[in-house]
C-alpha cells in the first residue's frame, strides 16, 4: 500500500467518523423514509428519543418517546397504546392515506394511524422536538398537521396542554396506563372539567377521586403547594376559544414530569442529576381529606383537627346521621339544622378560612363582581348557600356562588381560600359571640341591630328550651353528638400505662437517705453530667434498679408546693418517647427529681461524636426523628395538659438500650391551659441556637417555639453538625442558614452527615430531602408559618406532598458583629436580649 492509498483511506475514515454522530442523531423523517424497530430518532438537543420499545415485562412493541439522557428508560408518550406490534417487524412511516402510520408484519393495513389526510405526501416530514413533542408537518406550512402533544399518554410534560379547545370540543387530558406492562388506555384520567367554575379533576371512569379545584389567579385551589416561584411558570388560559393549563420551566434542562400512574395517583417528579433518580415532590391524592367527598355534603374535612375526627359540619349544619358520624364515618355528610329559615330573615355569612372551596361544577361565576358585591348578590338570592372570591391574590376580584349542596370542602394549614357560608341569624350571632375577641374587625358580619333585638326577644326562649332538651337527650344517649368529641385512640395515648405503673406512683416521694445511699452520697464517680438546673447522678436502688437523680440547685426559685405539683403532673405523662419520672425528693433546701436511667446517654453524644455517629445509620436516625416528634406531639396535645418543653436540644434527648429516643428535662416546661395559644415571659430560658426568634427576642413562647427547636434538632441529626458550629464553606452562617443557602440552590443533600455516605449505605435521597424540607418548615421565621407537631408527625409518616419552606428565622451573619473572643451568635444574642428582654437569664 502506498502513501496515497493510505491517505485516501484515512481521509475516508475521518469522513466516516465525522458523519457518524450525524447519522445517529437524526431527529426527523421525510415521506420516503421509515423507522424500523431498532432505529431511534433523537431530538436536536438530545433531550428526547423516539423508537420502538417494550414496556415492563411485555414482549409487545410500541412506538414511544422517552428521555434520551435518563439512564432508566422513562417513557413519556406512546403512539399505538392499544395496538401493539407482536414482534420486531414494526415500521413507522409517513403514508399517503393516514399521515403517520405504524405497520406490523402486514404492510398493507396499519395497526395505528394519526388520521391526517395529507395534501402533498411527498412534502411532509415528521420530527421529534426537544420538548418531547412528535409532530407531523408539511414543509413551508406554519401549522403542524398533527402533534403527539394533542394525544397525551399518562405523562404531562412542560409545554404540553391539559384542557379543552372550546371551539372544536377537542380535549387534552392524561389517561393512566393499564399496567406497567401495558400502556393501553387505563381507567384513570386527569382533566379539566369546564362546567360551572372550571376545575381540575382526577377521575376513575366517571367517578371523581380527587379535585384539584378551580384556578384562583395563580394556582389551583386544591394545590396549596403550587408556589409561583418553583421550577415552573404556569400559563392558564380561559377564554371563548380555549380552557387550558400549560407548565413551562424556568430552569433550563430541568427534566420534570407529571404522571398519572396505574393506581390512579398523580405525581410530579424531577430528575435528580447527582442522585440518578426521579425525585418525587408532589402527589395527589395524598391524605384522607384529599379523597373526593370524604365527609359528604355540607361538611369540611380538616386533617389538622388534632386527634379528633377530621370531618366537621360547615356552620349552620349538623351531621345527617350522628351515629355514623360518631363512629367516624362522615360520608353521609351534614344537613341544615332543623327549623331554620333561610330566606331574607336576617341571615349572614360565616367565614371558613384556609379551605379548598367546595365543588363548583354547578356554581355560578361572575368575574366582574368584588367580594362585597358578591356577598350582596348571594344574600339577595335565597338559593345561594355560600360564596367566595375567584381570585385569591390580594386585590383579586370575581365572584363564585354555590346554590346546591357544598361538596368536598377541606382545610389547609397555611394557604387557602376564605369560604363564606350562609347562616341564619341565630348561627350568625353564635359565631359572632365565639369570635368576639376580634369583633371590632368583624364589622363586615353586619349584624343589624334589629336582628339582634329580634334574636333576643323572639328566638332566645325557644332556643334555650331546645338546648335544655338536647342536654337531657345527650345524657341518656351514649351516641349523642356534641358533648364530648371522641378522642383519637393512638397506641401512645395517655391511657396506655405500664402494668407496674401503680407501684411507681406510690413510690413518688423518695426519702433523702435512700437517694444518698443510691448515689454513694452524690459521689463524683456517680456524676453523669450537669443539666440545666443542676448536676445529674447515677444511682442504684435496692442494688438492682438503676436511676438517674437530678439535684436541683438550691436557688432554683421554686417553692415546695409548686415543685411537687409539677412533678405530680409530669409523672402523669406516660409516653414511650418521654423519660419517665419515678419520683421526687424534697427535704429542707434539697430538691431532687428521680428519673429512669438510660444507658445510652444523650443524643448529642452520638451525633456529634466522630466515633459514635457511625452507629446511627439512616433508618435509625429517621426512627429517632420520628420518636422525638411523637414525644413532642404528646406533650403539646395531650387532652388534659398542653406542655411546652422550651428547651428541646440534642442533649435533652436520651437514648434507651434499643436507641429509642426519650425527651428529658422538663425543668423549663410550661403548662398551658388547653385554650391558651401563646404566652409571654420576661425570663428567657432555653439554649441559644435552638431558640425561635420570637422567643429569643420577645420572650413569646408557644408550641411553635418547640417546633422551631425540633427543626434545628432534625437538621443536626441529618447533618451531624451543631447548629452553632462553624462552616468552612459558609463561614457567615449557622447550620440553619447554611442549609437554607444550599436548599435554595438545590444542593441541600450536601449537608448530609458524611458518615452516612462512608458507610456505603445507599440512604434514600427522597427521604433525606423530605426530612430537610420538614426541618426548614419548622424553622421558618414566622411562628404562624411553622407547622404544628401533628402536621410534622403526619408529614414524617406519610408520603404526602409538603409545602416549600420560606426563609428561616435567626440567620446570623458574622459581618453584623465584630468581636474578638466570644462566639458571634452568643454575642448577638446577648445584644438582642439586652435590647428586648429585661431580666433575661441565659443558659450555656
Ligand atoms: C427523499 O425525499 C426527499 C425530498 O422529499 C429527497 O430530497 C431525498 O433525496 C429523498 N431520498 C431518497 C432516498 O429517495
Ligand atoms: C398478535 O398476536 C395476537 C395473539 O397471538 C393475535 O391475536 C393478533 O392478531 C396478533 N396481531 C398482529 C398484528 O399480528
Ligand atoms: C384513527 O381513526 C380510527 C378510526 O376512525 C380510530 O379507531 C383511531 O383511534 C384513530 N387514531 C387516532 C390516533 O386517533
Ligand atoms: C411523489 O414522489 C414519487 C416518487 O418519488 C412520485 O412518483 C410521485 O408522483 C410524487 N407525488 C407527488 C404528489 O408529487
Ligand atoms: C377498569 O375498570 C373496569 C371496571 O371497573 C375493570 O373491570 C378493569 O379491570 C379496570 N381496568 C384496569 C386496568 O384497572
Ligand atoms: C416561562 O418563562 C419564560 C421566561 O420568563 C418564558 O419565555 C416562557 O414563555 C414561560 N412559559 C410559560 C409556559 O409561561
Ligand atoms: C355580573 O354582574 C354584573 C353587575 O351586577 C352584571 O351586570 C352582569 O350581568 C353579571 N354577569 C353575569 C354573567 O351574570
Ligand atoms: C337564584 O339563583 C338560581 C340559581 O342560579 C337562579 O336559577 C335563580 O334565577 C336566582 N334567583 C334570583 C331571584 O335571582
């Protein structure tokens, strides 16, 4: 071979190599080309691919579109859903009769066709776009002849529409696959129902399963998680031509999809590049109250109705079948209270806040009315049962009125619409009285003087007699409704007491000599540590029972009676996630608390220890997190007491022999009346770093300050770092601020404890992210934004969608303060305390 031949060959090779990439990534076919089974079209920026595939374990062949760059084949669209090819003889082509066609072995009769009549078949092309849309068009024409996005399968992609073309009646909606092996048309659909005030629905056949509600300006009323600034920008269209919704993406390259799966769950997820998996961040239906009509007509489903039945009747209504209701079956719903006149008889409206407004399929809408005009409009028409605004945004207008039973109302925690329910004058007065604290700004309720006089003169006598009769009835009827709401029977309810409980009760006061003997006269070798109010010693009673003795400092400022009452009160708390008090000892100046002894010491000795943290794998950490959450929930919501711990931190969580967490140190706990929401103290106690901003700065504490501390604790457990620690990569921040910064950049996973990764354990990324998100919800700046512990426990134990957190409170920036030797946070804290709270006392 001479050199000329060589150069020709090498030129040819280079030419071929250059050609190769182009050869592979064809994104379109012309009318004289076909796609055989095995060929693949790839969109121009290589986001999507189209070709023949077999789903799951099926051997059948379908033409579909999938993500080109996602390793696990994720099908987003299927052409011949119900007409598979039996073998690999399939062919996709552009054909004179049907536009796009799929042939099997028989090349004459197509298995599937796009049903388009082509005017000039030689001129048409089919192309896979970078959005995942497969389109058929004629060269030189603007409009596509046909597009795959008009026939969605089970997946909604960005730039795909759901809704309807009002002119042609054409409908865009998602339908589930039959099964993982069969992409045929399944039973579940996700669509917009145009009747009344249009709503988003998930149906099984014709039966609604979940209602996303109406479009209220910037979101669906039933999807509180839809924040305007997430990954999507949304365009909603409702005019004479079209009713539709379309999601765009703000961040380029975000692979995001919404899928209705074979079991009828709609789920939104994004591809997580680092984690190599789809991370789900929203799904519906997710909880009991999401199920359509869970509580029947004229009711409200409130999942946050802590420990009680989630179904309640709307104002002015009572359970239709009280017996079923008592047995926690709310499906029969509620009926108007008897003997009520509802037509131009002094009625008014009671506001039900933060709800998904009722099913509006039969509601009437007038977009030009203000809320005030809406109220007048509703009051004028005796068939009007309720009204609401059609736009939740501030200054939003529009009026929707309901004239039939109010179906499927539910409550949300933080965001929701206000629903105004029509009630008669008696009910109106009752509600006005209930909320008399805020009567001044309830002027809108417009209770006219006459109606009040009429109420007292005419109605009060029969009303009282009715009430007396009811009381009598209730006394006799074990199933009577309304006296005592049945409390939830969790296994960790206070009624669950250990068999040896009574023995312990009688042991409550201990003798000083017994304790002195048990702790070897409080010897240093028996000292376990120093708690908030004094040292803690280990002791052994009767040479077998191990105990922990907390010896309160002499000046702890609590009198004997108070001390004893508090101990007796706390001794009644029995929960597997609370350290048990065995008794107390008071003699002269000496006050002591005797606890059960827990061999594994406190949580901080594990999570912040280089050597011991490896014992805590992810499963164990999650169990600890859930245990602590349940313990706090019990403190907050036990029906008899409402206890705020005020000093939750890693060193106040002890671990028993099986690493079950137990909350300890109630030295600073406050007992609230069950109706008390918030209290003020001029003595700020607690531990810096775990304190909520409103407590640290204003001395305001509530259950939400414990929620804040729990959030900090959760982050510490996940990250293995102290909140007050210092970050090389983020020196100006504490842990909360650091996590928040990472969260905003989608890098929250980086804070996870490295020992979890080095264990080689594949911790579930979704779960970890979820915990971080819950923690961030707990440390939000404003107490009202933070969830209650019952919501936290619910979010931890159910795979439901959770809202995105807002900015956390108490971000400390080094630049704010320059000081030499004291740590920044403490310094600022001291400063704040000097400014805001007199007589403040600090710990640690
Ligand atoms: C297919 O048709 C296009 C135009 O319609 C033409 O340019 C091309 O040469 C044809 N290819 C073959 C292989 O016939
Ligand atoms: C595929 O196989 C099924 C069952 O074997 C048969 O009924 C059907 O006609 C076949 N379809 C085609 C297109 O060959
Ligand atoms: C095309 O039309 C046939 C007959 O009208 C129908 O069965 C088929 O479902 C249609 N195909 C598509 C993709 O709409
Ligand atoms: C389409 O192309 C084929 C061959 O390439 C030719 O025989 C036929 O006449 C063309 N049809 C039209 C409508 O141009
Ligand atoms: C759809 O519903 C029908 C009737 O309820 C049932 O027979 C069928 O098995 C369901 N199909 C799937 C895929 O679940
Ligand atoms: C989303 O936002 C981008 C840029 O702001 C805009 O170009 C795009 O049209 C928007 N998409 C939708 C669906 O609103
Ligand atoms: C909406 O209310 C305005 C003002 O009362 C009225 O003029 C208009 O006819 C109403 N529109 C509908 C559709 O009822
Ligand atoms: C009251 O509303 C109902 C239902 O929309 C309507 O049919 C009726 O005409 C209205 N009555 C009056 C007096 O406006």
